[in-house]
């Protein structure tokens, strides 16, 4: 497609899938260039007479680009929301090369939507605890949990996937245990571990700080090795006569 994007057909109130078109892998420069075309593309996709913003599920996972392309995309999506052209409901950016440099842009996107974003999937990247703190900042946490429209008296947290990054609970500064709920095992259901008072739901990751004095890592196993061999035993019998030398003189 000339625009470089595809958008799934409208199906009721469900978010429409927004994807990069034309290839499976993209460089940062290609993503930045396509972001400049995104506003015109989405304006052309709006239903005539419908003034509501298009609800998006952004799928750019496992497409090869990194921080620069991801930052450009988040900044453009934030502008499109402010212009009431499109709003992000779900953001899938896992299996990219994202680092802490990207997380502040993602936080601005979520905060600008003021509770509209429901899921942010950023697993399998290179984010550290500092990036986690940048993402789940006060500006983001203040909008969650949100009231569920389908069930009276029910609240929903922001669903965040951050497993398979370089995040350890003992290094977090902004995130406290009461702020999130988590599924430790993939066999557990979301409902049985869900806490309506927590603003964040973090499945498949344990951010709890280890107890005082507990080792951060398992100690290396002690391997019992056989003793090093000593010098060989002396030969039996009288010692051999010393070697005779002429020191370079002839008899």
C-alpha cells in the first residue's frame, strides 16, 4: 500500500488492528518515514459522518526496529489522539530492540489517553528497572484502575507485559507491592489473582524485593575436585652416576 499501513475492517466497537504493511522487518528510518503518512491514512479510513476517534490496537511486534522508530510512532499516536483522529486501546511492541530510552515516550502516550489504554505489551525487550519506573510513573498510575463499563462496581487495572526484560524488583523506586498484582504462573487465571485496588496488572513477572540478606542469585555449586597429583616417587635402587663432561676440552 502507498501509505505503508493497513487497518482491519470495522467490527462493532472492537479496536481496529493497525499494522505496518509491505514487509516483515523495518528499519528505524522506514518507521519514521511511515509515521509522517499515518495521519492522512487514518483520516481516509474514518466512517463518513462519524466524529469519534478510531479505536486502535497497534500491532508492530517483532518487526526489527528499535527505540528511534518506536519513539516516533508513540509521538505520532499521541498527536493523533489529541487531534481526535485515533486513540490507542492496545499497544503491542514486544520482541523489538527497545531500551529505557523508549519508555518515557510510551508513558506520555498512556498518560495522554487518560485511562483509555487497556494493554501495553513490551515483553522480550531490553528494558531495565529504570525503564519500568519511567513507564509506570505517577502521570500513568493516576488514571488507573478505571471503571468497567460492562459491569457495575468493577474496576480494571492497566494490563502491562514486561516479562523477559532485565528488570529486578529490588531495583524499582516508583513501584510498590500494593500498586500491582501479578500472575506468577501461566496456569493461573487472571480473575483469581486480580486485585481491583491495584492500578497495574503485571502477569508472569515477579517484582517483589527479596528479603533482607537473601542472595540475589543462587550461589554457584561447590564442585569437589580430586587433589592435584604430587611429584613422581623416586626410582628404586642406587642413583645413576653423574653425567661426565669435558667442558669443551679434549683429552
